[in-house]
C-alpha cells in the first residue's frame, strides 16, 4: 500500500494563504478586487483574522486532498479496491495484483508539470462554475469573477504540482 505523505497535504494547505497575501496585495490586484467587490480597505481590517486565516487554512487542506485525488492517479486504484477483502493482506490475490500494478505503474505521471495540469483543470472548471454563479447572483462585475478565478487557478496549479511531484 502506498504511503501518503500527509505532511505535503498540510504544507500545500498554506498555498492559498501565501498566494493570497501576494495576489490580493494593493500593489498587485488588491485595489481591483476591492473595487469589484464593493469593499474598502477599512472593511478588510474588520473581522476576526484568526478565524479567517484558520478557516482559510482548513479549506486549503480540503482542497489539497481533493487535488491530490485528481492529480495522483495511483490513488484511484486504491479507491477502486478499497473494500475488497485481502487488499492489505500480503500474498492475497488482490494484494498481489495491486502491488504488481504499483511496481509497474506507481511512478507514472508523477511530475510537477502533470500536477499543475490537473490543479489548473480542477480549479479552472470548478472555480469558474462556482465563482461565476456567485458573481451572477451577487450582481458583481465580471472582473470580480476573473480576479478570483485567477487566484484559484494559481493556487490549484501550485498545489497540484507540489502534491503530484512529492506526495
């Protein structure tokens, strides 16, 4: 059975915080985001920052796990046979099959670039739909959606790349 590097999940969960600190900085896209969202700089200083940053990290952890499942294809074989009797029993038919499969294909598509592709694909398609729907119902300008979508695509690319290469 593969060893999941949980440290990488916890590490990549910081990516949205780090990228957000740069991306939403007033010298980058912060002013455009404030304008599109109808917020002021004073509005952004309000609220419980420990709660905001803590929940952002938690949500980043959720994203890391989902991107891992999409970018690291080898996780799928274990999902497929998870409830098969004998999967973890050395020498069983299913264990022998899965072990042999992993010995042959366990390192396929395990590069930073492959992870970037899947991270972008997932955040672009899911993010576009989710942010787009909120943008429409909140009656925000389309640049609001593009600003947020750009942020999530960058985060997804980096998360996918790191997870695929070093998971």
